[in-house]
C-alpha cells in the first residue's frame, strides 16, 4: 500500500496588537535651541540682539495662538497679538533653562497674564477696584457655562451658587460691570433726524425751584407785619431803594428805617422757620 501524504499548512502565530502610543505634539527644536543659545550668551555679546530677535520670531506662533483665545471680547485681534508679543518678550528675557527646559509651560502664564492685565487696566471706561474687575470675568464665565448647562439664562442665585459667592457680591459685580463701557452724551437718540442727543434728555437743576416753597410761604409771613413795615420791605427788596431813599419816601429818619427793617426781617425769619 502506498501511504498518502497530507501536506501540513504552516501555523501562523498571531501577535496581540499593541495599543498606539500617544504622540506628543512636536516642538520646534530650532526654537528651543535658540533659547539655550541666548541663555549662554553674555549680555555684552555682539550677536545677542540678533539671536534674541530670532528667538522671539520663532515663538511668535505661540503668542498668536494665545491671543486668538481672547478674540471676540471687544478688542481687535491685532492689538491682542501685540500685547501677547509683549508677554512673550518678557518670558524670553526671564527664561532660564537651568530651572527647566519646557519654555512653553513657563511662557503661557506670562503671556496670558499680560493679556488679562490689558483687559483689566485698559479696556474699562471707568476705573473700578480690581476685585470687581476680576469678579466681572468670573461672572461672564459662569454665565456662559450655566447657560449651556441649564438651557436658559442663569439667575443671580444660580451664578452665586456656581461661584460660591453671596448674592450681594454677584449684584455688586453686575453693577460694577456697567462701568466697563460708557455711552457719550453726544450720541444721537432714535434715528438722529432731529439731531436730539442723549445729553439733551437729562434734566438740570432749577435754581428757582428751591425758592418756590419760601416764596409760597412769604405771603402769609408778610401779613404778620404792619402796613408800614410791609411798605418798607417792598421798597427795600423789590424797589431796590436805599435806606436813605426809603426814609425820604416814608417821611422818617434813616435810623428809624434801619430799626424797622431789622425788626421786620426778624419777624419774617421766624414766620418762615415755623412754617
């Protein structure tokens, strides 16, 4: 008998698949090396300024990225990039590789702090305490978060609970936020066709209004005087005559007119105070 040979299929060994390792975002090694080179150069080195300028230019994308995060808060993006660049320059000048090689971790708080300082100090039309400025930022962040979470506009109680502050603090922060921007009194009202400005709608103090009550009380007070005393008062304060002129009109001495005026004014003053 002839033996039948059955070919054997080679066994393929399956190797378990390894999970993919997370890849860290790449860091521009040239930008990092510029910082190390800058740190090694003495302050008086002739090429230090050129190396510093190249390092600033190499790290500008980081400044632009952080400035973009604050875009849409009322400031032009170009201005924010300039402010972020100032923070970047400060970070480069202060960075010391001996304390760590992660420049981005050191620069980000410096740049963000410079931008926040700009919003705190330069964008308020009316200066308010720093406490209220920071509270306004917290309220804005809490309002946006709670509106998305609750599906409605948050109340003062909601914001106070989220920030773990009292409702009085939230109300004070909202009142202080009104100082962030001001409206010119020359702003046209409505369609502006008639030229009416906002300042035209504000009332003014009437100096005669405070005297209206005294004028209303003056009539009954004059009734307490004799007819001659009333006549002398009228000639003096309504006719603007001198005491000598009044004496000639009434037919008495100037000294007598002076005494009658003093007594009449004392009587009127007492009547007005009592009323």
